[in-house]
């Protein structure tokens, strides 16, 4: 079976499944149990939504909209800029940085080195749960995607 195209509805559905499943056992084994206890505590009550943008896709920017509620992802789909504005946090990243994340670039460095930026939303509130976000970004980065048909400007 071929991989879904990057930023396609099929890829968004696979992201939703991966986020709902949470970090893999090997990923969990690499950190202290209390770290994952904090992660699970945040996940259980996280009420926000993210619009994770890819700024330089052909045809203009697109967003992976992720809505959290009740300890899981309640909605995950590809949207345009108008709908992305409804997210609690709107973040943006260039195609090359998305590709690097999918090729194994560290999600914590992606945030720390400002490869992905909070463009809309309360930055202080966002960073209160940044460890939760970076782990989720790492999960998203591991969801298989085909980049073959995607060309950037």
C-alpha cells in the first residue's frame, strides 16, 4: 500500500489515528515515567486546537487542523487559512522543515530553533504545555507520507 500524500485528507486521518494512539513504547522507554505521567495528565484535559501550517505548498498555505478534547483528538483535517484562524493556536512551518521532521529531525529542536512558529494564539499559554506539543509533533513527523508529488515554489 502506498503512503498517503503529505497534507492530504488521508494523511490527516493517519495523523489522527497516530495522535490518538500516543507515543510508541520505544519512544516512551527513552524518557522517565514521570515525564510520561505529565504528558498523559496534559493529554487527558487538553482543550485546545492547533492549525499546523505548511506555508509554501503549491496553491498556497494549508493547515493540519487538530482539535483535542476528552483526552483524544476529536477532529483532524486539512484546512485553508480562513478556517485555520478558528484554532486556538495557529503555527507555521516551511515545507523543507516539515520534510526534515518526517526525515527524522528532532521535534524539540524544531520548536527550540524556531522552525515552527506560533503565529496566532496566546504564546504563554501555548508554552505551558510545550512538552506535550513537541511529543505530538514527533508523532506527526513519524506518520508516513509521500512527498513525491509535492513541489514548492
